[in-house]
C-alpha cells in the first residue's frame, strides 16, 4: 500500500503550476475586458487541477503497465515502483478526471453549452497521452498537446467562460503560458531521453536528440518573455512579468550547461515556479493596471 506522501508525490505536485497559471492568465485576460467572474475562475481552477492530477495518474498507470517507468531518473512513479497496484492508480486517475468533468460540465452550462465538447476533447487528450493502443505521447506529440490544452484551450477557455469573448491579450497570454507549460515537459523528457529511448517511448526529445531539445527548451522560455514585452502594449504594468526572469535563468542553467539525469530535476521545479510567478505578476497587472 502506498502512503499518503507517495500518493501526493505520484500526483506530481511540481506540475500543478501548469494548471494554476493558465487559469490566472485567463482571468487576467477576462479582467482586461472588464468581464472577470471570480466564482467561474474558481470553477475553472478546479477543472484544471483535477485534469492535471488525472493525467498524471493516468500517465503513471499507462507507463507503469508498459514497463516504461521500470528504470528512470526522475521522481517516484507509483506503478513503476510497485508501491501501488495498477488498478488503484487507474481508479485515482478516473476519479480525478471525473471531478474535472463534473466541474467542467457545470462551467459550460453556465457559460456556453458547446464548451462541453471542448471539455470532452480535453479529457480524451488527457487519457490518450499515454493510454490507448497508440498513445500520442509516444509519438512526439506530448509538447504539442500541452501547448494546446494547457496554453491555448485553458487560457482562452478561462477568458471566454468569464467575458464570453476572447481578444489579442488572451491570445498572447495563451501562447506564452503554452510555451512555459511545454518547457516543463521538454525538461522532463530531456532528462528521460536515455530511458525513454530504451523502452521505445519516442518523445519529441528522443526525436530531436539532446542538443536540439536543450535549444527548444530555451526558445520556449524566450517566447514567453518576448510576449511579456508585447503585453506591455495593453498596460505597461505587464512588464512586472519580467520579475520571473531570474527564475527562468536559474531554471535554464542546468540545461545550458549540458547536465542530465537527476541534475535536471530542479529544472522542472524552477520552470514551474517561473510560470507561476510570471502568471501572478501579469494577471495582477491586467486586473489593477488596465
């Protein structure tokens, strides 16, 4: 039986900024349109958190039963480490996805019912990342999916459910958030290139190779901060997002220096912190400065 601490670690709390940041950014974008609705923002946060925990447990289950996690340099995996049964982890994944589906249904019904289809696509994307007969995470499309679901869909969806429209500010925030979210996964897959290649998990990092994956990570970080400068057109206060730049430099340090294995684990933490600090700063700027 896994302990409570192991279940929490299995939920991958370092990835939670990927859920919080887009909801913050989308709410800031809605506030820029004078359309922020705080209870809808909280409901969107429940959806995002439930989905990311669900996809993490689903990934743990699917990779575990395939043997992909039998040898790895990263944090604990419940099934791969055999501290929890596949059935228990699958159940946890389904419960989390169910909570996300229920919250998403409620949010869609009080906003626009057609958003139910978007929510269904998000849940399907969460499961098929490493689940099913042909998981797209094993074909190098994981980063694309993260960019779409935790960037474009999450930010613009949060803005739309509150303001009932989107604009260029929401789009810029969505691309920047998607780039930072994707950078987290790029760092994770960079660390796992040797073990993923051995197990047949062909991630984008495996396809690109070590050197180009490191370059991709740095480009994604740069995109977010270039767009921060663009957002200053909406309000100069958005330049507060540059406060996250020192964290980004620290996050990219091990990547630039060519470190690997466990030495890349702090990159995930620091990239997530970069995204969280950036999203808080830009969101506050849009709420109080526009």
